[in-house]
């Protein structure tokens, strides 16, 4: 009976956690640290899924190798944003140089940074959790 309740509540909560993560990510450029918080919320949804349904079910959705690729993509997005600023005669991550070319405000640069941070934090926190549970499985054998 208890397992059915946990599974039912998890199935109900997961979409809201994911929606909250995207909401925080999208509004992250308006508030400091949005990408980090969004990444943590999304990672917590993945961890909850793994705790309730198991690592085998999680690997049907996303694998550790795919999470590593997402982490690298997030870091590249962050780095490429800085390099683009340098290309347009600014300093690394100086968003104001992008105003003249793309938008009137620094929105594009900040958004790219926040998405890179969010993607990296989500991937790395998820990988840390998967590493911990992998160690626990090996010690039990």
C-alpha cells in the first residue's frame, strides 16, 4: 500500500517539479542565479524519479553518458557566450557589446549564460547522485 502511495504522489509531483524548473530557468535572467536554481530543481526531479522507480527505469529516459554530453554542452554555451563578446570587441562575458548587434538590452547574453549554467548544474548534480548510488550498489555485492 505504501509503495502505491509513493508512486502515485511522485507521478503527480514530477510534472510540477519540471514545470517549476523551466519557470525558474526562463525567468532566471530577471533574477540573479536563476540558472543554478533551475538546474537544482530539475536534478531533484530526476533524483526523485530514480529513488521511486529505480536506476533501470531512469536509464530508459537518460543515461550517464547523455548527462555528460549535456554538461559539456552547458559549459560550451557559457564559454561560447564569452568568446562571442570578445569577437565583438568586448571583454569576456561583457554583454553590453551585444546590445548594438542583437538586442537593445543585455538579455541575450544573460539568457545564454543562465541556460548554460542551468544545463550544467542539472547534469552535474544528476551525475553526482548516480555516482553515489553506483558506489552503494558495488559495496553491497
